[in-house]
């Protein structure tokens, strides 16, 4: 399939050998707890994918990263989910690299992410359908030299392989009022423990277990202040992360459904008209995401960009679900019962709908935005 082949070529250009290495691992092992896919990703320099070249990264822009994540999702949906959590975290930080360097942030730690292929897990709120993505799941109490952090993130992808954890939580602002901040926490910090959480075999290779923090000390130099109040709209730092997250998580699931559509086309299931219809529905999702990737690359920001990304994500989600259902029907019952691939990928691509923000949460403000009476809100 032309567009999926192009995505694989893009991934090969940045991460040579990764797609082939993933394909050599049997599906049952590839998507299971303890899967080798995350280490294969690390060895291919995957953690450096979206980090700018001036900071030692591979310099993939939004469009190239979106295509690479599609190729990864076609081979391993678990890795697509896990790597998205890393990419959107580092894209957020390195997009504001100049200002963060001046702020006193421990810059050597961020440089090591690119140079040593460190993996960064996301501690932003996720998992409960109606919970805001920015709602803190941890608490921070000021102590001498920094903060004492308690709380947990569940599920937390990369729970066992992460080198750093980014956590969104509330700290006292300069005026004494609470504000949202992002903390960079080394995974080896005393008080960090992992606990079983993910009970499904679908996406089990993403290591999405619970990460619990008990009296973890975080130095002041590892705190990125956003100057946003809890419940406020997104500020610049959070907006960048949100745009990247929605783009890349959608791309990973686009890859998962692409595997089913590609198989239906290669096996010439159904009539030419039926195959054309399912392929066109899939490509509509790809075109939506590529257009948004280009908008991000061109510097789209602010509330307009948030609205565009949300609209594209929800429309792509519908197209992904439609294309998947049509592909499964074309492949037929014997393909479904003849092995695990069809059933597994069918379950995997549906998981896009579980990632925030939910349609019901954003619907009122999205209507306000479309009617010109208010901003779209996702927090």
C-alpha cells in the first residue's frame, strides 16, 4: 500500500532497521508484557527522533514523526503508544529549549536524553475518560531545595523502561497561588515504585503499569513552571505537548488499522469497488493527520491550533474505525479465526477512543469555538 510503504521508508530513514526488527518478533511476544520492542526502539535511536539536531537529536519534524509512528503502529501498536508518550514529552521540552536553558533547568539531563537515548515517561493525567489531561494526579509540598512529591500515575506507559518521568502537578507560584508545573524526575529516585495495573493483553507491550511516588524529593532545578492555574486553558508549554500528543497517538492507531487494510488489499478480498472504498476511508484519516502535522510544522499555535487538532483527531478516529470495520468484513471469518492478527489489531485500533480528551468533555466548548462564542477547552 503506497502510503504505508512511504511511512515505512520514512521510519527507515530515521530509525534504520527498526521496522524489520519488529517484524522478526512474533506478534504474541511483540505485544506481551516484557516485550523486546522498547529496547529495539532504544537501540535504533528512537528516543532522539523528534529532538532537534542542534541538541543531538535526529530532527524529525511533525510530518516525518507522524509517518514514522504510523509505520511503528503497523508493526507494534504497543510500541506506538509507548513511544508517543516519550515523544510528546520531549517535543514539549525541546520546543522551548532556549527559554528553558535560561530558566536554570538542569540542562545536562535533557541533553542526555538525545545523546544517551534516554526514555521519558509521561505523568500527565490519563486513563479516566472524563478526567482532564492536565489534571494533576500527584501532589508536591515545598521542602528545602525543592519539593516532596506523592501520588501515582496509572496507567503509565514505559513504567519499567523509563529513565525519566515527567509529572504535571500544582506548586506554589510566585504570588503564592497554586500553578501547574512540569517536573523531571529520574526513574531511579528513592521512593519510586512500580505496581501491576494493565490487565488486558491488548497493548500490553507498552508497559502501562502504575508508577507510585512516595515522598520523592525533586530538586528545584528540575521544575518547569507553566504559569497556568489549574482549570485554566493551556499555556505555551502545555499547548505544544498537547498538539504533539494528539498527532502522534492518532498516527500510531492509524498504523494499526493500516495493517488490516493492507492485508485486505494484498489478498484481494472483496470486489475492486469494496477494496477501493476501504482504502479511501483509510487514506482520508492519513490525509487529515498529515495536514495537521504540516500545520504544526508551520508554527500553528494557540486556541485555533487546539481546535484544529481536536477536529482532525475525532474525524480521523471515525475514519479509522470505519476503515477497520470494512477491512475486517472483507477479510472474513476464516481470517479472524485462523490466527490472532486480525482480532488483535481490531482491538488495538479501537483504543484511540480511550485517550483524552473525550468527545463528551470537549463537546460544549468545541461548539462554543465553532459558533465563535468562546475558546475550546481541554484541561
